[in-house]
C-alpha cells in the first residue's frame, strides 16, 4: 500500500568521494572532519546533490571545483556548518560582564565599548550580549556599545539579521529581558518574537571566514566571544585562528571561549582568569607581553 510518503533514495558515498569532499571542506572553511563523519557528510550534502539534480557525490565534487561551481561553494559551506547556539548560553560569561567588565568600563570612562561575537551563528549570542549591555551600561550610563557579529554561514547570518525567533528558541531568555527587548507577533506572526530595533541597531552582521587572509575589520575590541567554533578545527588551525583573532583584542581585553575549549599550550599573551575567560596581557613600555 502506498502510504503517501516519498522515501528519497539514499545516495552512496565512497571513501574516495568522502576524502575529496572533506579535503574541500577543510580548504574552504578550516573545518576538520574525522574518519567517523561519513554519515554526517551524506546527510548534509545529499540535499544539495538532489536539489541540483545530480546523480552522485562525485558529480557534486566536480561541480564544486569547476569554474561554474563557484557560487555553489557557499551552499556547500552553509551545509556543513553546525549552528547550535542559544540565548544566554554559558551564562557565566554574562555574569562576568556585569560584575567585572562593566565596573572597569565605568572606572575608565571608555566609550564606545566594542565587542565582537565571532561565529555568531543565528544571532542568539550577539543579541544576548546586546541586551545585557543595554540593560547594564547603555540605558543607565548612556555609554554606547557596538557589537560586530560575524560568521562564515550566510544562511545563519540571514536569520540573525532578521532577528525573529520562535517560542522554543526564546525559552532561555529571562522574562524581564523578553518583555523589555522583544515584540510579540500577532495574527500570522503569532508565536514569533522579534528583537526590538534598539537592540538590533547595536549589532552589525558581516560574513567572515576565520581562515581568510584578511578580516573585514577596522576596529579593535574590548571583548571577543569565540565560543564553540574552534572545536571544529585541528590543532594547527586553532592556533592560527586564535592568533589572528587576538590581533583585534585590546590590551587587557577579554576572550570568551566555549565550555570545552581550552587554550593551554596554544597561545602566548593570554592569562587564564576562570570559567573559559582569558585576558590579553598589557604590553610593557617596550611593547612586549
Ligand atoms: C556551534 S556554532 C556556535 C555559535 C555561538 N558562538 C555559540 O557558542 O552559541 C559554530 C559557528 O561557527 C561557524 N563557523 C564554522 N567555521 C567557521 C569559519 N571558518 N569562519 C567563521 N565561522 C565559522 C559556523 O557557521 C557556526 O555558526
């Protein structure tokens, strides 16, 4: 009996195809895929192969490396990234901002404050930073805060830029933040929540690939969030990316890493404070760490 469901034929992936595709993933994004990730590659790229009406992963690979496949490379990257994120994820970082960073800024009288959410995914991280900074610094002390948020994944950036989330996604947001900083959708938009303009305007979104030669950044930052992304890189790429990122961190600025990411033995010039929070050394009068 026909159940009415279409079961799409699974496309097989040979070891040779897997190796070619994962080398290309590494080349264009720095993401390292272990030998155990064959199923992941099948599930992430099958939709592209079918959508493009191709017959095999070899055809897909050949398209990607051909001159006419240039535009497909971004879809290829968007398909392999893992965008898991949450509002108020690893909230000890926001507690640190309130109890340590903001009092320091008030003492220094520094303005504007600049923060980089590197690997911002669908926007939950930069909007959490913006809401916390608005509540504790912008509104009470009129100190402007500018947040630069970047990611390699253009689909994630589109979602981030729109700033509209469903009820499941907004569930970690404390009630007073939700009330103050979100608009509730009505009629056709019932069940959706849109970030208010005063928060949206604090954030600039841009595509940035960590392994690119040049970063499209002209400022330096007081805090950089680089959370839950270097886990996808090998040791060499981790070191390269962190040292590049650190060039954009002010002396005495803070680097927030994800819960399973330690930088011990990776990089000089950083002091480990606590809870995956690092601080960049102050330079001495000769410009040394
Ligand atoms: C698991 S999410 C982490 C999101 C957020 N930082 C958090 O901790 O909740 C990892 C993000 O890193 C991004 N990413 C992966 N490789 C990247 C690269 N080479 N350059 C920039 N972003 C990258 C992915 O697109 C994805 O959105």
